[in-house]
C-alpha cells in the first residue's frame, strides 16, 4: 500500500479480496452478535455496516 504525497488516502498496489480477519475480545464478539440479531442482520453485515459508518464519520 502506498500513501500519496499530501494525501491521507492509501492507494492499493493490488486489488483487495474483500476479506480480512479481525480478532476481538469475546465480550465484543458477543455484543456484536446480539446487536446484529436484534437488527435482523448477519454478524458479517452488521460489522460491514459498522465499518462503513465509522469511515464515513472519519471523513466528516
């Protein structure tokens, strides 16, 4: 990954697969799974939306 001069955006040198492994505390895993279920989402979709939301807020 390369960072452009004068930019905070990383430019990928190769395409990303769309998959990555994240290790979290068991209690966070449980809280996320419970919240995903409450919203009628898969855990994967809940995490995807959470990351999208966090990145949107970071850009603001």
